C-alpha cells in the first residue's frame, strides 16, 4: 500500500492490532482513530475506510472557524463525532 501523510500501517505479528492509524494534529487539537483489518475485512477495506475518514476530517477542519488561532469546541466535537461514525 502507498503511504499517505497522517495514515500509519501497523502490522506487527506479535501485536493484537493490525490495521491503520489515522492521526492528525491541527491548530492545537489532535485526532486519532484506528481502523482494524479484522473489523473492516482486510487491508484494502480498512485502508479505504481510513482514507475516507481522513478526507472528511480534513474537509471539516479546512472550513472551520478559529478563535485565537485554535479550533472551537464545536469544531472539535464535530470531528470527534465524525470519527466515531467512521
């Protein structure tokens, strides 16, 4: 799989988790979500879900209002809700 900024692949044989980690920091807020191969079916499906969530997250943050250079609580809760649904 091709690497994409903000997506990291975890494939350790001894670990219980295998899949993708979405991690993004923006304007004082950090967002992380794990996409397990087991939950989504395989490597390609978990990658597609992670990539889709990353696109939606970036779109939400791009048009977000800033207060004192940081994201508002409303924006942060929107993004957290979006990640829960992914």
